[in-house]
């Protein structure tokens, strides 16, 4: 797989200073953990999932979660399990016809309800379990998480790595009086299985539901005080430089346009500077598609150190992934900081003459930029994420 593989070579050369590298489920965990991009959730009862994957129906998709949990009614779990197994077995048979090639498949995960379900599915899939990159563990808690992570560790091998992506979304995490103890216990458990943890995800919808809150398309998770407070603590625990994890941005729930209550959140200037009147037209189309809220929230995700995002509609894929591309300025600052980390100097002026690069404080940030640059690429200096987003608008 490769981000933006739908862009032809000539355009790639024009847009990118450093092109995105290819990756697959066998890529080293440190790099792969940044590679999920826009992770699309899909109910397990959806028909012909294997055909959609084979046909590359969702352009640009790099990670897919087939959901057996909240997207499935409690009375439909058995049917959903059966259909999921059938779809994956069909995909396995088709991949064998191609000499087992799965390199162009998105990273595949299933979101399970509990340990027994994972064991059942593993037995029914047999060798087809190797199609999966891992499992998503909803409502993750230390009490049940230890057995789940033990099972993930047993499934994983050097030849066929298998990862867990815990979702932090329980009442004990969102509630003030239990949060710190619960996050401490989750962190201690995950540290024991760190080689099996690909990504930590934030369950903003479950958190909101505990308070009867649902944000509108005009509102980001960071505008909801109780969510903002909790997300800050999750970042505090899991993004520390001494033992970092990759944290993904919370789900964006909206995909259709409707009458607006608040003003659009996209500034006109970046679009006008990029492409003049044509840029303002693209901005208008994004607003009509309710993409401005998604863009604003994703930018705040990134500002808070999060990478990638959970999505529920294919139209979000290219927007999220475009915003995660590393700019030329970010890349050159990162290269400068890492190159200067010899102990001889403590600070150096950016070559763009607009900031100071402090070597020790900015070193961890620079390392993350280099990792992201390998996957998402680095734009040429005269281009921005807007130039990638407009390709989505014009399709």
C-alpha cells in the first residue's frame, strides 16, 4: 500500500518533495503504527466486503475495521459473525488465486465484543486469520484486557504479526474520580504487551453517550468540555516521550450536508492563496459537504499530537490523509533538529527565519515528523494539504 497511490507519477513528482513509501502489515511496528491514516469502520453485516476490498472500491483506503460491536444489534451478533467469517474466507480464497498476494489490501481489523468471540472467529478462520492485521478492543479495561492481550500475543508470530488497538472509552476513564487510577492501570498493562499494541483509539461517542451529549457537525470534540478534559489526560498518559504510543483521533460522525447553525470554520485565505477564485470554489464545495468541521477537528487532533482518525464514510479518507502529510517546512525543521543533536549546540534558527529550533525540546517532535514523512510524504514547498484535498472535491 501507499498513501495517495491514486495520483499519477507526474502529479506525484509535482506535489511531493519526498513521495510516500509503500507499507504493509509486515512493516515494523514503530512505523506501521503511524500508517493507519483514515480508518474506516464498516458493519460486519455489510454485503460483499471481500468484493469491495478486491475491487479497491474505496479509493485511498489504507485501514479498515469490520465491526462486530456497536454497529451490530445484539440480536444480530450470530449472523454478523457468520457473515464476517464467510467474507474473510472468500477473500482468503481469492488472494490464494493471486499467489497469496495481499500487499494491496488495506490493513484489516475486526472490532470484537469479548474474548470468546475472538477465539470462535480464530478457530473458524484457520489460516485466513493471517489476512488480519489485528483486532480492535472496545471499552478496554484492565480486568478483561489482560486475557485479550494474551490471546493477541498467542496469535501473533514473526511471520504473521497480529496487533491490538484498544479503545479507551469506559466510564471509569471519563469520570473524574476514577480516571487517573484507570488510566494508570491501562498504561501498566499495555506496557507489558507493547510490541502487540499498534494504536490507541479514543471512544468519543461512548464517552459522550454517558452524559447524553452528541456534538453537531459544527462542533468538534474539543469544544465539548468533558471530552476535551478527558482527551487531554489520555494524551498526557500515552504520548510521553519516555514510552510513547500512537493515539488516533476520535471518530467524525457526519457526512451529509444540512442547514448550518454556525459559520463555516474554514478560513478563506489559505484557499485563495493556493488557487485564487478556484480555491474559494473548492472551499465552498467542502463546506457544502460538511467537510469543514472534519478538517477543523483533524487539524486540532494533529496539533495535540494525534495521528490518523476513525471515520465512518469513504468521503473522509482523502481529507484526513491529506492533512497528515508533512509540509516542506516541518520536514526541513525536523531534519535540522536531528542533524544538530550532537550536543554541540542547543538552539538553531530555522532556515525559514520564522522560529527557533531548540534541539532537546523539539527532538521527539522531529522524530515523529520523520516517521510520518516516510508514510505520508513531504509536500514541495509551494504546495499545501489543500492541493491534495481539492483532488477529492473534484472527483
